């Protein structure tokens, strides 16, 4: 009788431990998914702002077709594919935008444009938000990956179909700044160009961490 009671207690403890591990893994995965959704919000925001930036800059400075193609290609790539692919495209796009803003310093008319200044401010704010949400996402992914790779999570995770997730990062070889050929820029000292579409109003909604 005593052995039966001990056996029942052991079974209850084991089942309780399995339930706790199961629920813990679900909670960790949900945190990863929530953090990723916050990254996607900011990627979409930047995706929507870029066409206005391109049109505004084109009105003041003539870019070579390759530069426009590069920005457009990266813009599309960061919204599709795996986390690794989207991270690589996002980081390349960030570097490209920084290069464009740096070159704009040589064009006073462009730099003084209200549209350009507004777009630059919104894009820089978005870049900061992407960096912030990416940090949170990577922290949650690391916590999740550790949980499913360590005992006893590595026993339960395969039964749940859980696999390790990628960090929102870029390969080491792509961490340097992207070189953008600006040789096609022409002098903007001529007549004022037509106004590009006005940028969207800055959102006052704060991104939750």
C-alpha cells in the first residue's frame, strides 16, 4: 500500500513537472512571436516611408538607376523570406539610408526641404524603434532556444514540434556599411522641383517592449 502511494505521488510530480515545462515553453514561444510582430510593425512603417523618400530625393538630385534599384530591392526583400534573410535586407537598407542622408548634406536645397526633413526624422525614429524591438526579440529568442536545448526542455520540445529560432541579425560579412554609388547625383542648384507626396503624420503610439 505504501509503495502504491509513493508511486502515485511520483507520477503526480512527474506529470506536474511536464505540465509546467509544457506551459513554460508555450509562454516563451508566445513572447518571441509577440516581439516579432512588433518588429514587423516597424518594418512595415519603414516600407511605407521609403517610396516618399525616393520621390523627394529624386526631385532634388538625380540618382543613378542602380541606386534606386538597390533601395527598391532591399525594401521588398526585408518584407519576405526567413528571419535571417529579412534581417540581412533590413540592415543593408539601414546602411543605405544612412549613406543617402549623409550625401544630402552636400545639397542645401534638398536638406532644407520640409518633406525631406520630415521623412528623415520619421525614418531615423523608425530605425531606433527597430533596434529597440530587435533587442527584445533577440533576448526572447535566446531564452526560448536555451529552454528547448537544455534538460528537460530538450525532451519535451521535440514532442511539441518546437525547434530553435533564428536571431534577427546579419551574417558577419554583411555587418559593414553598404557602399552606395552616388556619382550620378547632379547639382540641385536649378529651379525648385515639384513637391513629392507629403509623408504620413508621425505616430504617437508607443511600441510596447
